[in-house]
C-alpha cells in the first residue's frame, strides 16, 4: 500500500483525529475511535487510518496509512510523549449483556480512568460483560481507553437505562458503604454488581430497589471506586 505523508497540523485528517478524541458526539456520529500506541491498535479488528512515524517498524494494515512527525503525533493523541503510532478504528458495536451470568454495572461513573480500570479488572477476573448507564463517562474517551488497556475491545458492553436493570434475573448487589458486609455474604452465582459515582455512589432508585453490600474497612471512610470495585469483583467471583 502506498504510504502518503502529512506534515501540517492543519491537515483535515489531523483535525478529524482531534475532533474524535475531544467530542463524544462526533465519535458516535462517525462510529470511530482514536487509538494511541501499538497495544491499543493491536486490539482493533480493522483500522481506518494509521499515522506512523517514518522508519517505525510495524505490521498493521489500514485503509489509509500516513507518515507523520512528532508534533502531529502529539496533537492527535493529546500526549506529551506519544508512541510513534496512532490510528482511527471503527467503534465496536454494543452487545446485549443482560443475559450473561456475571455482569459489572457502572452507574454515573464520571472519571474515565476509573471506568477504564474497572473494565480491565472485570475482564481480568472473569466477569462476562459490563452494563453502563447512560450518564456514565464514555468508555471510548481516550483516557478511559488507555486505562482499560484493551479491555474495551474484549469485554462485551451495553449502554442503557436504569429501567432495563429491573428486568435482570441475576442476584443484584449494589456497592454501598452502609450495605451488608462482604464477609457476611453467602456465595452467589449469576451476579450483577452495581458500582456508582465517585462522589455520590449509586443512584437512590437503584440503592432502594436492590440489596446492598459493603467492604469492611478500618480507619478510612471509603475507598476509591476502582479499588473497591476490584475487591468486590474478585471476592464475589472467587
């Protein structure tokens, strides 16, 4: 394939990368995501556009490939020290996860780093899917993608409303500091775990509707949602 060259920060393709990275609305209109670095790019099934520094060895295929300089790589990735490769890839399709046995449900998670870390942890610990309520941060946000370390492309995900959760057949547990201690919980199968917003937790509607669970801790009031999630995901599944 003929590799072309981009030298200007004002090039339309550079502007497309930046807009996809910065605008959730634009990402979903185009159904495309920006991937920075070899690891994330390797998770995508196909690539639309590949930007690569000249003489950087790689075996990726894309519809279009361009050689670029460091300044352009910094611009398109938003990173000070990016890897010499970045891409635009098709956004994976949402899947139906509500029939799976082990589901992580994320409600109003605002921090992309937390969301990505939780997806990565869920995949690593054998959970089968993630359900995101509509007011969660976008999992295809660049920071969420980096934190997930590729889990975004491997863990089936669904986005929907709180009302859809009322129909679940699984044992549903809401993480809450006033909930039943995790150590007092009987072994459960077919479980859905709901983790909530970093500041306010899970919505009151969900908290009132389902059983709650807490992690017994000492000397601290609470844990970061990613840390608490890791403990709950591991303990419930083991």
